[in-house]
């Protein structure tokens, strides 16, 4: 027996497409979580970027053209940008997950043997890496970010300093030494 649906209860195709994209965002986040946990950085980046693209499409209501890039392409782009600007640049992805924060860092490729000889971690120079911050939940991070944004709007107060220090401790302090080792001068943040 076929069931006939009341047409007034059916969502228009655009609403169905939007719901599908919202579901895709959640799926991509859980996929990125799994890839990060397994050390599969390229797959994690592709899942993250796919999720960001879907979020942007939901927000704008438009399909966004273009392809999703992986770590190698990202490194090529950031290496070229570093060469053009004469400023060694890295991409930093703070990725907020339910039970932790993952910091994915993509430095430019480094093939200079002289640089590697003076490096503390010569085998790691120019390689993407991830740092995991445990004992912090998505709820904790979102509370600090919200308080920071609110306090930042009050020019007569420095209440934002506590939250800015916490954000620094979560995002920058764990990668600071490696960024110095890489001689990073410019950071491009891709915020979650």
C-alpha cells in the first residue's frame, strides 16, 4: 500500500537541500574527529574544509564553486605566499570538538638543508602537525569565546584580557615553540 503525503507537510526542495547540508556539516565534523584521532591529517583537513564549505552554503543559500584542497595543496599555497611576501607563513586551524581542541598547523614546505641542520627538530621542519588540547570541552571554549566577544565591545574595560589569555593558552601556547622553530612570521587562522 502506498502512503500519500499531504503536500502542505512537505518541505520545499530548498529546505530539504538546506537540511541535507546541515546534516553533512555534522557528518564532516565527526569524520574529521575520527581522522584526527587516527593521525590522518590530510583526510581530516579535507573533511574540515568540506564542512566549512557546507556551512557557508547554508549561510548564504548559494552553492559555492571550487574544490576542497588537502594538505599538500595547502602547503604549496602557503609556500608560494611566503615566497611572495618574504614572510614565512603558516595556516593554523583550531578545531573545536566535543571533548577537546585540536590545533592543526600547516607550515610552508622547507627543503633547505642548512635550515634543517640548525633546527631542534630537523625531521619535523616543514611538516604539518597537530596538537591536542584535552580537558577542555566545546562548551568551555564557546563560553570563553562568547564572553571575550562581549567584553571586547566595551572600550572602557579590560575585562576581555582574561578570556584573551585563556584563548592564547589553548591555541597559541601549545604550538608556540614549533612556530618559532619553523621561524613563522605570519599566521593565517582558519577559525572554527
